C-alpha cells in the first residue's frame, strides 16, 4: 500500500528546544488525525484536522493541515520530558495508506 | 467506561501454527479496527469491522482474517504463521465506521506476538 511519509524518523532535542514532525501524502486526505505513543504504550488520540489550512493548538502543541490536504505538521514548543514518545499521523480516508513509522522524539540527557 | 481490552497480551507461536487474538471494544462502540505494528514498518491497517461486517481492508494476505460478533467483540486470526508476523497487534474501537469518519479511535494495549 502507499505509505504516508513521516519525517524525520527520529529527532533528538535538548529539553526546552522545539520539535516538529511532518506528514506527507501523495493523495488528498479527507482528514488527518494525530496520535502519540509513549514507549511501551499504545497510540493515544491527540487531535483531528478536517479543513484545508486548518490550525489547531493544544497548549505547547500546534497542528496544521496543508491547503491541499496532502500534508500536515505537528510542532511542539519548548519540549519537556513528558513529550517523549512516537508521534503518528493517521491518514483517514484511504485505507490502502500505511500510517508509517512515525517520528520518535528523544530528549537528550 | 472501561477501555479497549485485548487478549492475550503476549503470545509465542511457531511457524506454521495459527493464532486467534481477541478484542473487546469500548461499550457502545460498534467499529473495531485491527493494526499490525512492527519496528521497521510502523502501523499498518489490517481491517475494520462494523456491525459484524468487514467494511474496509488493508493490504494483507488472506492468511489474516477477522470477524465481529453481535456484541461488537472482534477476533483476528492468522493462519500458517511466518516469522515476519511477529509484531504488536493493536485493536482500536470507535463509535462509527471509518473512511473519512470524523471519529476518534481508542486503542487497546495490544497483543505482542512472537513467532519462532
């Protein structure tokens, strides 16, 4: 199946630095959902974006949906240790798409 | 409400065997989806059931099958296991069927399958 590309695969940051992950699809998405998976845990829903160009914020997290509804981003400002985990985008609307490996956020000691 | 439950949590099988995994969705949820998660391949959609009918299917061979019961509980079966089937199998429930649905999925803890 066609895979939604998420980049980067890993991002190492110092606590307090910002973090961004991008989700790119070659096909138009009806909507997109973001999930976070803590180490050893299961994915937990963060947010859903539906409209073209939509921007949503949750405290230090900012989510954007591209104008063409083919890409999305998640930005975390001033990362904290509680942000550690893997962030996945779920390309809703096309079940032949694979979620992808996500972006793993690692806080440098 | 109780969350999504999956049994067993861990399983070890050998090549050629078959396995059945179980998922109980959140009470009131009628849609159950199954995913395979491997370190290198990420989350891959297997199939989705709604009201006992398979509504959507991912790109997996016929060895992977599932079903849903009238109480919305779902089972997934993998026959003739291969080494590459070793993975975390996640089940997610939502109150509506997918394909563009604006509904959150709630994941269970998963069943970790190891094929030797």
